[in-house]
């Protein structure tokens, strides 16, 4: 234990001050050996919470999911959208506060404690109303995200983003100011929106000649487009497709797995390798085409839909033969990736990629072949 410091007592006082609203610090830090850390919590109950958060991560956004998350200690406002595999801190969930009408992107993690470089950090996490934290972000202790702020995907956020600011990167940095109406929602006629938007999306899906990325401005009654995910298509179909894809994810890369995944509508060529953890879109998998010998590495994601606060996006994805999608990478809706492409680990592909290219970074940029890193 850190010399001369009672860590348990210090953390208890910090939590007490946060509860009373009297704390001046957002984060407290202790230099200590991780093996000697003793949290002032019943760790058995904390690990039960961890299990609950993992199970909840497999549940699509819903009011029930939000209610259970609140029961576990996280402060959530109305109409917060929590997609698949959003994970919260299981030891200090009461330090996390997410305000109304905000979207936390899928595969993101919000931590109120972390051990890094020999330092234990415990701190508050605040996310303002109508904000957007994009997919696969890590929100660390001390993060303060303002109203209407936008945090780019795959970012590590532990700073202060003011209202209507755009931040991104690892570590997260300020990129630019956003207009205050960037996430405006017209709610003058939601009944008409629900009827017409679903019809428009269906027409796009049913017409294979349409290759553009299709956007629908959200004009519904909920806090953001993500909260109405179940209205863009048959809810039963979405649930069954999601369950089937998650079931297939237990299988290692093999022909049987590819055969089973084809039942969802995704087009998979010969010799495709999809290991445990390779992930597909649960809502529109039939819009995805994978050429022969494509490799989708662990934790890579190919998604043919996207929700932001005020827009739904649908798009066809084509990945050419002999292409490698590196671990932890993502291919965005509406993207075409050529043949013999190497996509580095932790790359966000948001533009078309020509054949025989090497791409890496967030967002992805074409690189020289000799500079490419791959886990293959």
C-alpha cells in the first residue's frame, strides 16, 4: 500500500463527497502495486455486477436495459441509447453519470477506476445531454463530456470536452467546434416519419442496384435515432438474427461457421476466415458481401447500419477477395474495400479503399506497404 496513505479511507471520503456534491476533485490517484489494491467495496457483489453488465451488453437498447443499469448504480437520464456490449465500471458505477438523449456507441467502456503505469485512478465520469460517444471508445476516470459533444470512435477520453465540441484520438484531443444544431431533431410529425422511413429503408434494401449510402433524418418522438432501432425493421427478425450471429460467434473460423452465417443473409465467399470475436451487423447482414479468402480478425466489425442522434444510416458493404480486416477494426456502412487489401488493427474505415492498398489509423489512411503492421 502507498506509504502513509489509507487508500480505503481516502476512496470512501471521495465517494462520500461525490454523493453530497461537495467534492472539488474529479479524480484521486494513488501510486501503488496493483496486487496490493484493496477497494472499500464488497468485491463479491462487484463481480456480480460485472457479470450483470456483461449480460446486459448483449441486450439491445431498451427501457428495461436502462432500468437495470440504473439499479446497478449508474446514473442514466431518459432515452439514453446503450447498444451492444457497452460496459460500465463494476466497482464504482455510482461515479458514472450519463444525461438524457445521449448515445453511447456499441463496444464502448466507461470506467470510474483504472490502474495504469503503476497508478490507481478513481474518478467521476460525466456525459452531458444529447451527446454522442461513438463506438469502441474508452471513457476513463475524470472524463467530463459536455452537452451536445461528440467523441470519435476508438478514442481514449479522460479530458474535458466542452459543450458542442468534437474530440477524438488516443489520447483524446480537441478537433473542432460543432454547430449547436448539429443534432437537431424535427419532431413536428413523428407518425408520418415512422411510416415513411421504414418504407424508404425497405425500398433501398430490396433494390440491389442502389449502392449509395442511404441516410434518413430522424424525426421520431424519442431522444435519438438509436432509441428507435426496433422500428427500422421487424423486431422479431432483428432479435432472431442477432441471436443467431451471437451463437455463431462461439465457433472458431471454419466452413461450418460460414455456412451458418449465410442463413442471416450475409454473402460469404470461399475460404473466408472469421474467428471467435469477428462481428457482423445484426440488423442488415444481407447488405454485407465478403469475397473469397477474406479474413475478419478478432474483434473486427463490419456494420451496414449506423445510428447518430438525428440520423439513421444504411449502406451496402463489399470486401474484396484476399483482404485482411485487422483485429479491432471497423468497416463503416456503405464502404467498398478492394481486393488484396490489408486493413491494420484498430483502423476505422470510413472511405472506399482501392485494391492492393494498405490502410491504417483512425480514420483510416492509405499507407506505404513497408509501414504496415498486421497481426496475421
